[in-house]
C-alpha cells in the first residue's frame, strides 16, 4: 500500500475545504467536530441489501446460503472473486483510518474565551476515544474480509515520497485492535437510551463487545492455524503472516467475553421482550427488536434508510407484486430452501428430529394450535418456530397490511412471468421489513429504524461458542444458548437434550445452528462459515446447487417441490477476499491472499 507525497495531505474529508490547513481545522471547535464526524462514514450500512451492493453495506446474506436476489435482469449472488474485480471490498476504509489518525495527532483543548465556542478537555478525551474505537473497528472490518492487513496507526510523513506498507501478521493486527479497544474504554460512555443525540456513538459496551468478536475470530480456525493454504503466506522479507494453532487464543477470547457478559448483566443490556397483559409474546418481540433502539442493541448505524413503498430500498423492493405497493420490479429477495429447512419446529427440534414436521400435504383445522398459519397452508410451513415466521414469507400467506393472499406458482399474482423480477426460491425475505408501510390511504410509506450491527443475542451465542472451546462442561454454555431460545419462544436445549452438556462437538453444532437461525440474514453467516473453515462441509457448503420451490409449476402440488435454482461457486481461495489488484501493482511490499 502506497501513499504518495503528491496527494493533498488533508484530502481525507470532502466536507472540509481543501484550502484549510491543520491550524484552521483544529483551532475551531465546529471544524473539529465536523472533521470528527467524517470518521464515522466507514460504518457499514446494514439497512442496504437490495441494490448497489459494496463491502460496506450488506451483500453477505446473498453471498452465502441464506437468500437469493434477482433484479433488473441480473443475478447478484455470485460476484466475481478476483483481484481485478473487488466490488465487495473494504480497502477504502484506509481513508477513514487516515482521517482518524490525523484527528488523533492534532486535536487539542480549545479554551473557553468569553462567549466563543470551546472544546473542553473532557470532550477532547471523548472524541479521541471514539476515534480510537473507530480506527480499531475499521481495522477489524479489513481483517474480517482480507485477513492480516497493514496496521495504520500514525500519519504518513508527507515529506517522504511514496511510502510503502507491508501487511502485518494476524497476531499483530489482533493485538493492535485489542489494545486500542482496551485503552479507549475509559473515556467512552455507558449506553444511554435517553441520550437521543448519541444513540449510534460507540460506548464502553460496544468496545467490550468488539473485543469479544475480534478475539473469537483470532481463535477460530481460519486465523488460528486451520487455513493450510495461508500458513506459508509470507511478506517479501520472509515474515509469516498466519500463525500455527494456539489453544491459548480461546482462553484470551474467553477472558474478554466474560468481561463483556459481566458488564452486560449489570443492567446495561438485556434481550428485547414484549409482554401482552403479562404474557410473553415472542412474535412481537422478534419483530419489534429491529424497529427501535432498545437495550439489546450494542452498536448501530443511525443514518440509514430502509426505503419506502411503492419502490425504494428494502421496504419497497421486498414487496411482492401481489401486494398493494408491489411493482413490476419488486419482490425479488427470496429465502433459500437451505435456510428454510434449518429453522426449528415449535417443539424446539430440527425438522429431522421433530415428530411435528410433515413435508407434504396441506394443514387441516386444529393442525396449528398457535394460530400462526391458516388452514390449507403447506405442511412444510406449519408448526415452525416463531423466528421462521418473522423471516420467511411463503406461498399463499397473507400480506401483513392489505391481507392480500400472495401466490408464487405459475399464474399466481407474484409469479415468475417477469424475467428476473421474482423470488426465485418461491419465498420472500420477511425479516426486518416494516409491517406498517403500505401504498394506500393514510398508511405510512416509510418507517425509520436503526441499522443494527451488533446485538446481545449475537454476543450470548459467541460467549457460549468460546466457552465450549475452553470448558465444554461449563453450565453457562447451555444457559446462554437457552436465553436466546427462550426469547425465540421455543423449548430450552437443557429440556429437549439434557445429556448434551459436556459433549463439545454436539454443543458446537447446537451453537452453530442457533447462530444460523437467530442471526439469519443479518450478515454473520458469510463470515461464520469462513472463520469456522466449514464452507466446503455438508450443511455449511457455500458452493454447489442451492434450492427453492418450483416456480415453473402451474399447480400448487407441483410448486411445492424442491428444485435447484442456481449453482454457486466456492474455492479455497474464497475463505478470504482478494486485495485489490491496483494496490498490489503499485506496492513493492504488499502480497496477495492465497489463490488469487
């Protein structure tokens, strides 16, 4: 990676005039705060997974075994994986990292003089802590995608020409991020849902959570001796970039995870739950969780848009054509059959284990005591867990506002008669959609909610995963899995499988399955299967055929047949993303990831 001295040295923020020098920026409180706000611009937009995808919004669900997206005559599920075409890259984050470095090296107290604006030392400390958090977070986002990357924690000296940077090792990147997070915690604030102006600002809890995530990644096989193709990857001076396996990394991750859990349990965080007249309502809980800031959210992006009906963003483009507001280019995000099958039944068991699961036929009166499905629903969708109904919109289900019956089979009101503009798997992604927006009458056309990046359920399951690698008999493993299952409205693991405690491999599978369904389409699956090194393993495969219902069938009986809808590619190189070829070509020191 090369920084050239001919670049404008302050060309890190489009919002500040280029002619402004350091003194003009950092002697004016308003300019300081404006410069600081621009450091935030690299935070991923998790509300954007419909169009114009990059590595800094949410392409990952469609790049994994979760959803399929077709639109405007293109299939967007198999972006090219080569160094010359890095559409989903994150290398641009070095601009925000550089902005953070400039800020950290120049910000200072601006004394109070009369009625003039000022910058007290306490505010300086808080702004610096936020900048250090974001610098660490952006290094993690790079690490998550590319593996070890150059650590940039100082400003390049503009008097030196063509400064070049080699990649740091996995351990060096992780140690840098961890140290930054530890040191910024003191000056970050605790979460405060009443502070409306700062709901998206990183907090002590955010930093503790990110430490847990980073160290869990560092302990996982991809970064901890399991990626054989990367073990020989070296810089041009011979420096090894990937380490051999170390059990100690799980112990280090556990220390951080326990610190976060203890902090969370002190009243700071809790799983979001809704009660109706004293009775727990899992359906409302699982829906409303994503509609508001709440005590489960740990880190969010606030300046996001979910779109609007009839045709904009996720809320617009996800509406099936058969619903009011659906248009000729909407309703094309569908849930793959692989994910449909992985949701549990209402008894908390998998479809392979549950006596309640019926693959074929249609429900009769009394078949679904929960009332979540109507009589005549295909049995595959009956008696599933609440998270299934919040994620998957299936054939003949009624739309949530206008009550229209949506049909995907040939001749139905949302069929495949429009080329590439239909849900190819025969379902629609329902999770995180607003159930208020509707293109008729006084109904709102859009609804704001934050873009959640980290939430407590994710960290509960990560804690269980880490603990299982260190001490499979520890009771907290099942305790924290069951906290998530309880909120989901299904029986606890300790009740349906009381003998699982201490069985490390079975617990691994239970935790992975729970992450699969709890965090479905939130962006974690793509990275989970890679850090576990399971992308070529049955049940986790990211290549080969993916399945859905038969959209070509003119009858219901023909529609409900599993058919391959697409063949996806995966190779060992795709465990990591390629560094852009342009960066490799202009650097004398950068080396490319294996297989590219």
